[in-house]
C-alpha cells in the first residue's frame, strides 16, 4: 500500500474534454469528511473540482486503472499523472481516517469552470471498495454548507474473496496496515467464492466471519460489516481566490462616461460579481472624495467647473460589506 504526502492529489478518469478556461473569479472550499462506519478505515482521500468532461468514476461503468489503484490498494499515484492533464483543481489528505473520525481538506483557487466535486478513497478492509462522491454541484455550497452522504462503492475490478493480501492492482486480497489489523482482521481463511463484477456498483457490504485464524473470511463480521452511507461530506465555500480583490468582489465592468456640457456628465458601468453573496451597492468617488454609495449602474454628476479634468473611481460592495477593486476613468467638462 502506498500513502502519498498531502501535496499529492488525484482526480478523474473519463476524459471527454481537457480544456479549462481561467475564470475571472475563483473560490475556496472546505471539504469535511466524517467516517460513519463502525469498523472501516478510509485511505487518504482525494477531492477534485472539475468540469463535466471529467469523472473520477461512474456507477455502471468499467473502472479505470487509476480508480482500480485507489480501490484495491489506496494508491493515488496513477491519478496524479492523470490529473495534471485535465485542468482539475484537487487536494488529498494523508494517513488513514479511522471509524468515527473527521478530516477537512481545503480546495483553493477553484476555477469557475470546475463546478463539480468528486471524491474517493479506499475502504479497508475490503478487496476493492471505496468511498465515492460523483460530480456533486459545488454551486449548491454557495448559499451555505452543503451536506452529502457518501456511499461505499465496489470498483468491480477484483473478486471479493475477503482474504488478506498485498493490495496491488490485479493481485488478490486486501491490504491490512497496522491500524486495520488492530481492529481484528484474521488470517488463514479459505476465501469466499466470488468473481469480479467488471463495473462500478454500490458496495453490498462485507460478509466476514468470527474465526480469526480460519473460516471463509479474514474480515471480522462483528467489526467490519457496514451499510450505506459510509461518510458524511460537508462542503463549505469559504472565500475567493484570484478574484481581483482580497474581499472576493470583482471590479465593475466597462466603466465609461459621457460629457453633456460644461457642468454636467454621467458615468456608466456593468455589474460586478461577488464570490459568496450579492453586490448591493456601488461607491463613486471624484478626485478621491466619495460622492455617493447606491444601488445602480450609472451616476449623473453636475455643478462642475467648465474645462476641468476630473478623475472618477467606481467600486462594488457586497452584502457582507466587502469592497472590490475600483475602476477609474478621467473626463473633462466642455469649455464655455
């Protein structure tokens, strides 16, 4: 079994598209996973934000070799290679997540085009079981924390003989690192007669037995049996990335102006965007002094001096009071 460091991550397998646009706004997400099982450990979990052309897995379809590596041995290395080619945003945990334990992963600077979330990690002890979230919509987390109850899936790549083994793809048997052995896995079983299903499906749970040195299974039925769901996944949008301002509010678009006379002019702009709430007002300044803060997309200024250059700035403010970067324009009134 190979457990990579936190900086290593993985994602998707079915590639309909590899192009990814760089958006004007990016976001950060906290992914909190709680192991709801009584006796199953999770190997390091991989979370990925991606577009619709990428899938980590799909129930009813054949598992990729990358998913097989995760489901049979907890190895996300092959997924790392794949992820670097598909434009996904990703993060991975480290170590085993014990029954009842919780871990939080942080996805940072998620591109606007990567609007779907997938997650995976091996279930231990199983032959080729994994916790899975397939293409949940991240937009649902914008208004507040989104909760997903994740199922356990079977990759269908290995027969569920429930025997202790090495964990390498294509090699029968499940791996058992010390924390898993400590939960009561056995040895010397004869094995359960089974065949690999050949497609990803909802895991039926393990059979097991109560014989630690024989029987038909090396899995302890009193400890390791599980039902779905296997995890609670909470997704929270916690801020913006490269949004054009630290506050997570974009600048206004296409700021321009029209001079009407020697004493009057008007400013025009297009709406700004906010990361996690809505824009509620725009601030207009002239030569560094605030003229007004209001909800609108134009501003009429009058009683100006003829033939004078004025410098205006417009910035957006969201419902939380965050203010974005300002845009500037200079206008000169008509001479008399």
